[in-house]
């Protein structure tokens, strides 16, 4: 085991034996330090050699402690109170005063001289960024080392080290290094990152794993009022509203880079809120923050995270500009909130240099990206890393490459990796094929009875230029096989020109969404009769064949043109899709045969993806808006098709972070069908007769309760992230989250389309006034479950209609 040159740790108390939280602990005559936690514990390490430790806190005598050894753990430090009172600001724990508090006076100076981030102060900017990502198994002790699961892998524990924040022993299991050239234009609001070098251990080119860590922590400005981490808005300690959320204490002062600076400690005023604790150094003339440490409160309402640390260092250019030079992030992922719970450290270090400004580039530089997979980027030599590694690896990090190269040859480790991959994706990997997903193997509905589904897809790597995917299903009641198969081929990586096609023959719940597409393996809903409300037998037989051509003329802008042919008929004797075939309404048909061509435009500004193949993974699924337009043309008599029509559809979805009030999602859908079409081609307002949440559906509506050919629909859902529950003592410890929502739809159906229908259903549309529902709920129950109660707002006179619904949703969220 390798050690840094100086390590200290222990507990700090006052003369009465009470633990002292948030005490300033630094190596004497340095700026390397930390603060004690809520229990008075601290740990600090440095690669430098120090002989003294300085412990200080307002209202107590500063203590200089000689360090007899390089490693001094389990120290017990007692601080004595100052003989003279410091007046109103002599408060060391609990709530500090907002008046006559020198720390808050300094904070107001920071607000008055608010820094501008250097890259946002110029028209254009560019810089080099070195990024290091690392995963570590933590709390390594003898019980872990002796666990049979590590048989044959005992050598890995020779690479264990001590975490510089917690003092716990950890084992590095993955490291990834990247070098980027970053370009931005503030006038055009454009940004581009080019990966110029990448090196990792253990999992070659696994960009999905890398993106998982990058996605949880956005770049941010600490001078902003809120800091987004884990898709949540934490109140910044430099926020103009910070005095309502934090206690501030002026702790120390010292010269840093020949500038006199003040050290301010801050900690939360209330428990369970999305706040930090830590300290920052600020210059006494420019009032610019030199460096800042942020540690999320252990009781903050975040799932699966025990500890969270952030460090940032800045270079002040002048009285109004600063540039970030280093950014460090560390999260401890665990299943339990216990202090010594075992888990995984995820760490990210970013170092920035080579800043350049006001070098203008054409808009096409940002909107037309290169999508080609450059293998050279992943095989840079040692000279490249010697020049571009802006922060030297320590001995333990250097050893990860050697250790993991050996580990990937151990069969026991590969078995563990395969199991973890299965639970994450639901697929089993075998010789270039993925079999699954396991989560859709079993189902039940009133037509098929119990249903068994087996699927597979090709997968030779994340940059595969082509992919084939399919499934076979069997219903034990109707004794019928169903299937679906699709294929995609990337013809041109630069423009992402892709051809695709496929065929599907299956049971489907039509009307499960307003904005529909003709993807062969798209959303399939044959609702479960085991957990449904009322009669749920309105299922259809669908035979669908498609061919599509898509291209990305600009970054995150996709244009697709496609052709499809489908045959639709009822799958249940209790349900009909019949329509009249003559003007006198004397003859009917039960099967709809329809050819269609469509053009689709999709724009997703701000979306970040991983991979260069025919399919890419989205890194920031819940962060960017989506705009979608679809124009479809029905072609009568082509392949014996039955109808001519034109259909125009629009969809817009917008995630919203509303400061400290949580996260919301708003969406708008609109559409119109021009021409006469039967029930199977109309737009059904998506009801939901199950007890499970369905995206953009109306849980109090039954299937086919409203049918339209013209519609406008809006949805709004908000998660307060526990803002109010955190203030209720009996609920505070449960980390529950408040959920509210409202949805509405207006639509109409023409008399011509009503006359065409022979199904026997009552075709009605919410045309007199928009139909609306609202809901309230509680989320984060047991950290993975949420419940919502839904209430019908109007149209209560519809026969057999429901006025109330209850849905549940499962998911693992931070």
C-alpha cells in the first residue's frame, strides 16, 4: 500500500467534551485544509511534508499541533474557548446572526463585485481541457479482502489507497483520461468540444460508462444562485439568497499568492435541504473567490449518494474577470446512508489552460460536426500524454492501468462485470449478440393471455455501422406467434445518412399516444389485464412494414422521410374497427389497408450523445428540449390502400429547472387530419386503464373515451424535490418528494368521420371545452417508488366514466 507524505485525522471537541463541527483544519503555513464534519471528525492528507497542524474556529483559541509522524490518525483535539467574548458573532454552531456578522459583510461585497466567468465575458473563446474520471471501491477492510468473490483477484488489493477527504481505504477499479479542445461563441450561443485524446483502463472505449459520470455533474458558475448536481438545484453558498439557507462564520485570514484573503466557513441553517457545507477564500480588494470547497450535507435529499465533494480553483484576470483553472468532483454512491457504508467513489478532475479569446469561427464550424470514429484518438502515445496531462497521476493512479489490464483476464471478474451489465441493460451478451431485454419477456393481456417474448440484437461494439434487432412472442390464449424485425445501416458518418426498415406483426393498443410514428420496434403497449380498470379489450392486430431514410444536415437536427404499409383489424370480438365502404352505409369492412409516406423533422438543441455508430446513447436525456414535426400523406389505391388523407402533427417537450423549487416538465402536442378516415386512423386521446404511469397519457380516461381528428394537448408535471416535506419534522427523515401535475386536451371530430365509422363505439371529442385532469402525489418512497392520485376536472356526465385514478411508477432516481 502506498501513502502520501502527510496524513492526519481524528475528532475535535470543546473543553466540555462536545464535538465541534465545521472547524478549520489546515497544515500550518499552507492553504491545504479541510473542515470537521457534523460529528467533529476530519481527515486531511497532502503529498507535501508538513510538521504542524493548525486548528482554528471563531470563538476558540487557535491551536498549533506538532506532527510527530507522517501519519497521525485517530487524533483527539480539544479547543479552549477565548477568554474575551466576540459579541454577537461569537457563535460556533447553530444559527449565526445575520446582523453584525463580518462574514456576511464580506458576502455582500462579493455580490457587489460579482465576477463574470471569463469565457462568458468575450465574444468567442477556446481552451484546452484535461479530464480524469475514476471509479473506486471504498471502505476496503479485511472482510472485503477475504470475501470469496475476490478469489483469484487478491493481487488487486496491493493497489488500495486512502481517500483524501474521508480517510477511508479505497481500491481504484477504473480510470479514464481525456483531452479536449473546447470552442465557444457567445454571440451565436454555440459550443463545441473536440476529443483529441482518450485513454482508459479495463473497459476499452466504454464511452457510456464515462458519460454516466459526466452526466451527473454539469459545469457551473459558483456565483450563480443555484448549482445543478444530480439533476437537482443546490443553493450556492455565494447565492444572493444564501443568508436564508446558510450560516456564515469568518474563520481565518492569510496571504495567498501575495494577496490578503479571508476564509469563510458556511453550513446549512436547516436539515434535509439541497445545500452544501464547506469554506472559501476570498480576496480583500477584488472580492473574488480564489478557491471554494463544497460538501453536500449527508442528510440532503439525494438518493444513493452518501458524500459529495466539489473543489474549484480560480485565476483572477483583473477586477472583474476570473477563469477556472481546476475543478474536482467526488461522489460516494452507496445503498445505505450509514457513514461507513460500502460503495463506489466516482471522481472527476478537470484542469483548464491555453485560453484564447475573440477568434471568430463560422457558424458551420458548430452546426456541422464530424461524426467519424477516429481510432487514433484512443491510441495516443506517451509523448502525447506527457504534453497534455495537465495534472500528474499519482503512483496509485499509474498502477490502475497495470492492475486492470491483469484483472480483465480473470474469469471471476468478467463474470461479475457481465452480471452488472445485465442488470443495467437487461441484455445478456454472447458472441456479438445481445439477448433480451429480460424486463419484457413476460406479459399478460385479455387477448393473448400470458405472453412470452424473446428478443435479440447484434452488438459488436458501440460504433457498429449497422444493427439488426428482432423478437418473437407467443400468446398462450390465442396460441399465435408474433414477431418484429428491423435493420439499420449507417451509410455516411459525417451526415449520419441512415437507411432503415423492418416488419412487425403483433397485438397493439392503438391510441396509447397522440403523436405517433411508424417505427417497427417502437412503443408497444398491450395493456395488462391483471392490473387494469374496467374492460380493457380494445386491442388491434397490426401488420406493419416500413422503409426510412434519415440524415442530419445540422448538429442535433434530424430529417427523415419514410414509407410504410399497414393492415389494422380488431384483435377482440368485443371490439370493432369497422367502417362503411359506400355512401349509403350498407356495406362495411373490418380491415384497414393503408400505404403512407411521411416526413419528420426532429430538433434537440443541447443534446449530448455518445458513440459514432448507427445507434448512439444520449448522455443528458432529461436536459434538452425536443421539437418534432410530422407530415404524413395517405395514398389511396397504392398497394390496395383504402384512404387518401393528409396529417400534420407537432410535439414540443421542455424540461425546466425552477431554482430551489425543483424540476418540471412541460409538453405541448397538436395535430390535424385532413380527409375522411376511419377509427383506426384517427387520433385517440391516450387514456390509461392501468395502475402504472404512462408518458403523456390521461389516467382518468378509458381507452377510446375521446377520439379526434384535430387536437391540442398540454401536460405539466412538477417535482418539488422535498422542499416542503423537509420542513416537517416527522417527514423530514423520509426524504419524500412532492409531486403535482395538470394536463388538458381540446379536440374535435368531423361529422364526415363520424358517418364513416361503423364500429358501434360512441365517438366523442372534448370540443365544448378542454378536458382536464390534475394530480397530486408523493415520490421517492423507499427511494424508488412514487404514487399519484388523479382527479377528473370536467366531463363527468359521460356514462361509466371514472372521476379518480391511482397510478404508481418505479424508477431509480437521485
